[in-house]
């Protein structure tokens, strides 16, 4: 059972994300997100996908839970704070509970059960300092989304935050999620790029330091905070004795891009599905302290994975050759 965490920033200007134009905050982006999360309208660009081919089942809309709703006054207050057009003014975090059997997924229909999971998420975000720094604008649990052509459900929580740092009194998304920890020379075609004089009689010449050496162009080195958050979330779930994991021991190895997935034979795709199902059974066996079954399933998965990886590597080589 997987509990996947994703983060999506929202800028004040309109941007193209995954080939789709997503309205910025200045163009009604947060209003669109508000309407989508509240199911007043179905706006696919605001649905952060963590599974391929998912769709909203409108007949299950009544099973959603709304713990906190964003309203127009919050949006207008956010817009009134001085900002640049490309400023990240808000962000959405999605916690998606996946690979559940029907009974496990149906538990989220119960508002008290979903509320406990919402509290769990909030506790984690407090631990990471996110709740302290950024205002939570909405928190909803959607139970109306699943795989097209099947009954697989993916209950998930949307949490929308203002990106204005309450402590530092400034926009703080970048400083928090991708802080600069140093600099390194800019490279092009494997070569260091150097600064040149822009104006005057020496225009076009290299800028030199006090020792007569060329001064390289520098770019920021950003810390991989998102990966740390992923790891912390997984550790948090274990510490809280939850049956969910943010990452899978085996199936994380076969999260394939579409270019490779399309090239696999139907038989190999079925083997991938089988590995994922066995992974879920193995996780439940471990959680239930059934070490004998856990060990047996682990050996079976290792054997299947070896065969699948051979085909994946073959497809990768072919695609690389074409490039």
C-alpha cells in the first residue's frame, strides 16, 4: 500500500505544465483550483496525477470530504501582497493512497477514518515546518477518482498553501523547497563558460580577476529538499506504524516512462502488474508480521523482476540507438 506525496507550485502568471496551460493566480488560477477541489467544476489541469489514466466518477462525488475550504477573501488577500509576475504564490500538496484493495479504499468513505489520515498528514507537515511557515488554505479528501475501465480507487488529499512565509514575511517557496546551498561554474558542451565585459572599449573581452584569471559564470546549487521530504514521509509512516509506504522496494524500479512502457509486449506488461500485486501482498505480510509469507513473496518478486528488467534494458538500448 503506497502513500505518494507530490508538490505542485502555482505562479501568479499563467504557465504551461505538462503541455497544458495552467492559469496563474492573477488569471483566476486559485479560483479554478477552488472550484475543482470543491467539485463545483471539473477542471483537469488542477488534478495532480500520480497514476496514469485516472478519471473522476461523478456518481461518487458525495463520498468526498471537505475539512477546510478556500474562499475568495483568502485568494484576494494573497493577490494583494506585492509580487512579481513569475512569483510562486501558492502550492498544492497531494497525498495519494494507492494500491489498496476494495475494503481498504472503502474505509476512506468514512469521514472519521479520512479525518484521522488528514491529522496524520498535518502532523507530518508540522514536523517538517511547513504548517509553521505557510498558511493552509484548503484541505479536501477526494474519493471519486479511479482508473478508467476499472474499479481501482485512489483516495487522495489535496492541501493548498499560500507561498507567503509567515515567519520571514516574504515569498518563501523557493527558499524552503529549493534553497541555494552554493554555486558552481556554468557549463556548455562540457566547457566552463566565462564572463565577458558587456560595455565600453573592452566589450567582448573576458573579465579577469586580480590574478589575471578568467572569471567563470556561476549558477546556484539547489538542495534536493523534495527528495528529503519524500524520505522523511516514508520514515514518518514507519514510525507511526502505518501500513503505507511512500516508496516500494521493487516497483519503484519499474516506474517507466510512456516511451518504454509502450514498447513492452502485453505479456511483459502483465508481469509488471503481477509484480505490483505481489509487492502489495508482501507489504501486508510484513505489516502483519507474517515473515514466512513475506520471505516467500520477496523471492518470487526477485525472480520475476529479473526477467522484466532484461526486456526493459533491451527497449532502452533500442531507443538510445534511435536517438
